[in-house]
C-alpha cells in the first residue's frame, strides 16, 4: 500500500511501527503486548490500570484502531474483556489482520466504520472505557472534537466509566482548549496529561484528555507521571480552569481538525 506500511523494529524481531499517511500511528510487539513504545499510549494505559482493579473485566470502545496496540494491551491485562474497535480504513484493517494478527479469543471486534457513525447505534451506558484516538492525514478529524460527538460518548459511557481522548496541539493550544471545553459540557471531572515541554508550549505533541462523572485517580496519575520514562504532568481542577481560560467548545457548525501532525514532523527533519 502506498501510504500504509509496517516498519520493523530493529531491537525486537516481532515488533513493528504502523505508519499511515506519513505519520507513525502505532507500535505493536506481537511477543509482548505490554510493550507500549509511544509515551501517550502508556499514559492512556496508566489511566485504564488505575481506573479498575487489576484483571477486572472492562467493556472498552476504541475509536481509531491502527495497529490496535491498546486493544491488545487490554486483552492481555484484562482477559475476557469485550472490546469494540471502530476503524474506517478497510485497507489498514486487512493489513493488520494479515501481518499483525490479533490473539485468538482476544474478545476484540473490529468494525469498519468511522467514530461518529459507529458510536451512534451503540446502546446507552454500554462502555466502561471509551478511548478516542483517531487521526486522518495527521489530524484528529473535525467531527471528533465537537459537543455533538462528546454527547454521544457521554450517552454510551456508563455512569462510573471514563473517556480518554488523544489529540495533538502546540501552545497556545487554541485547538486543545476548545476540545477540553467541549468535554466539560458533559463530564464533571476532566484532566489533561502531557509532557512538560509540550504544556509549556515549547514543542508540538500529544495531550491525553481524561473525562468522567466520578472522581479521577489524580493521586495515582501524579505518581505514575513522575516515574514514567517520559515524565508527564497532570492538569486538573482549578489549574484546568486557568488553562481553558474561557475557550468556547467546538460544535458541528464550526468544527476544526487538529493541527497537522505530519506537517510538523516534516518540519523537524
């Protein structure tokens, strides 16, 4: 395929990076599903691990699949968990199934549909965890950052569940602040995790947004962030009020895609 391919890992014989449209989307180690090479993926895993006791079965929806690193991680750490992956790229799904096959009896079901179309028919209060990590041409699609989208996530999430949204941005975070403002329309508890250089506006990167209607495990996240290979910070509560600074949420009428990850990567070469 011209714009989707696997790059072998030089250090691990059964590990590969999945590149789509010029951007690295996933790192998968077939021998070790607990190996999480991308720092933002580790941050998402930290939240999942803190959210419920070890090995507790969780119903998880993944919006965006790529190499399905996180579904594999959940299947390994929480066996029998039913997981649904919404991924519209049929060619990518075919390649991953062929070259990076999912474990047998993994409980992972992949649906060839985009996030907005795939979430609408799902029943209320279905999911314990929803992970929105979808990119097209290096950008989070505009329709995956609006209040209408977040209303659907809030409907499908059960009252004690958690939503995780991965976006990319750079200071002064004109995009990210509006996405966070949208989440706050539906969730009483919202936090951001990212690396200090990104939060200080020194470079472009991933912001993992956490949203729920029950208390977030902030103490555990602060501890996990301090000991992570790539240390990260957590912004929540009054600090998040100041970070959002009155930004207006996106709606479907004025939606914007995130800043372009691929363009930024090319500028760094």
